[in-house]
C-alpha cells in the first residue's frame, strides 16, 4: 500500500475518465442485456486495476442466485469503488439504484438509462411511484438492484443509519435480500480527499439471503434490524 504523488493522482483521474468513456461508447453499440453485463464487469475490473485493488470474494454459505426469483443486493457503502466491487461480487444483471441527479448529466444519463440503471425520485411522491413500478418491472425481467441502505457513503468508518425506502421495495417485491459486507474499500480513496492509496486489499463477504416474505409492513423494523445486523457482521463496521 502506498500513497501517490499529485502527478499520479492526475494520471488516475485521467485514466478513470478514459475507461468510463471507452465503455460508455461500447455500451451504446449493443442492446442485449448480457452484453451490457459483460461491459459493466470489464469496466469494473479496469477501474480497480487503475488503483491496483486486490479483492477477494468470501461466500462461505455458497449463496447462489436462482432463476425467476427477485433479489436485491444490500451492502455497506464507504467508497466510490464499492460500485465496481459490487458489480463483480455475484453473477447476474446487477444495476445500481442511483440518485436522480446523476441521470440529468448529459449523455451519461442517457447511457445509464440505456444500460437499465435505476433511480427512485425521493422528493416527488408521484414520480417515486412511477419509478418504483419501473424498478419492479425490471426486477421481474431479471435485473438485480443494488442498494446501499445507508443512503450515502460512511465518512467515519461506522455504519450509518439505514433508510426505510429500500426495505419498502423489498417487501413489495417479496425479494430475497442478500446482505454484503465490503471491507477495506474506504482506504482506497478516503472520503472528501484525493489521497489515493494504491495496492489496497479489499474483501467482499456475502451472507445468506434474508427472505422478506417472512416480514410485513408492520414488522419492517425487524427486517431492517436483521439486514443491518448481517451487513454489520459481514463488513466488520461498528455502529
């Protein structure tokens, strides 16, 4: 592990932009979902290679996704690099549920929609209902959403409080929630800095699915508690 010079930081930023542009253009040339999946995974590998991340996936419970079942991935969130790490963590058509603002970026927003990335409007209830229905349709077609229930990156090495919206979606779709803990990603690029640390070792821990059909709206807090406990155990993060 080593911190990098300002010149190296500039190189990483330029390389990251180049990689993202390269695979964005590639994604515009294809329409089949498996091709988008392949491009997203190669983009993830190249981004991690830029900062020489060594990642290992721990799946001691042999969690495997079954066809025709709705799944939602939930994990802790400590780094921008959690996105490529999650995309490489399990097979399938994984799509991040992102903030609406990202989709307003010219060209990039168009590419994200075309690649079936998802969003739910938080401040407009009517639009939120429409967005939620689209997410449900995508899940029925085989898309696996990834949600960081903290809502934002942790900036203090602890697990933030969980937002309730992700669990409403899980209950309404009767999804299996797969809790995932990411260890060490926050060291790659500490929040609110440009202090890259090259050669980080990162672990991705996959815990057994939690079946939301065992819960209801009235027991939602119990579901949140169960998922939080599992992610906390997997990530090793304190409250």
